[in-house]
C-alpha cells in the first residue's frame, strides 16, 4: 500500500478535487485526518460523492473541528490537542493505496509546535504537490518545493489545477520535481469531465507510482 499525501501550495488550490480524481484513478481509499470547518459539508462528504460507483472508501477523520480556521486554532477553540501520534495510530488498515489529504499547505500548524509537514513525515508518506496557476503561484510553489527538499520529504511530482496562466514549465524546471498532470479547472459538476480526467490520470500515474 502506498500512502500518498496530497498537499498544496496554499488554501483553495483544488486539493480535494484532485484527491478525489487520484482516488478514482488509483482505485484508492481516501482519508482526511484533520477537518476544520464542516457547516457547509466536509471534504470527505465531497469526495464520497465523486467516488460513487468505485471501490474507494472514505475513512472517518481523526479530528473533526467546527471552526473553519487553521487546525491549531480550531482545536484550541474546542479545547482539543491535535496529536500526530493519535493520527498515526488511526491510519486505515487497508491493502489498497491510500490518498491522504492535508489541510492547507506544508506550514499550516496542526498544534502549537508541529505543522502539516511534520504530519507527512510521521505518516511516512509520499507527497503529490498541487499548484494552481495564479499571480504569485511560482513563489508559493517553489517555497513549498524547497521545504520538501530541506525536510527530505519524498515528492512524487506536481499536479497543476487550472490553466489561467502557464507557469507549469517554470515551476517544474526550478523545483526539479516532475510534472504528473495538468487538470483544467472544472467550472461545474460534469460527469464526463471527471471520467476523462480520471482516465488521463490513470495513464500518467503509471510512470510515477
């Protein structure tokens, strides 16, 4: 079983949608260890909808916090301490690949001393980096890549989401991490689009995992 951790260069770059596509493409399970904010539904709820008709299972969160904020702040509000050890003890026991979705980016705090990057290390997971093309995304992408290299986090490669600007080649070259795929922005729920992107990812992933 591969543990594949999905992290982004920031918030709102499409981690959840790409996580769902990857779970479909790999016939993998999905797990979001920390959910902060659920009034409008959780990421797990969204992925569960996109995995209908597939073998993939959505596993319950280790921490489900009400406030839509950085996990350490949301946990503090509820008098909860997020423990990396507890998360590691709750890793689903499965034989299939597991897609693990993080919260925000690598330096999002999960408690008063540890970050999402520390969670990745504790889980002994490989990382797929998600970048969205926007003004400033080169800087955010390369900072993310540099931290991965400094912390010896194993990176599979980049998936770019949205084609507003074409920064992919520059980010791949400067980061020295390979391009896995570039997924156009989905403007509305479209079953045919999801099927097509799933099939494209299946082909691309064969050379990476």
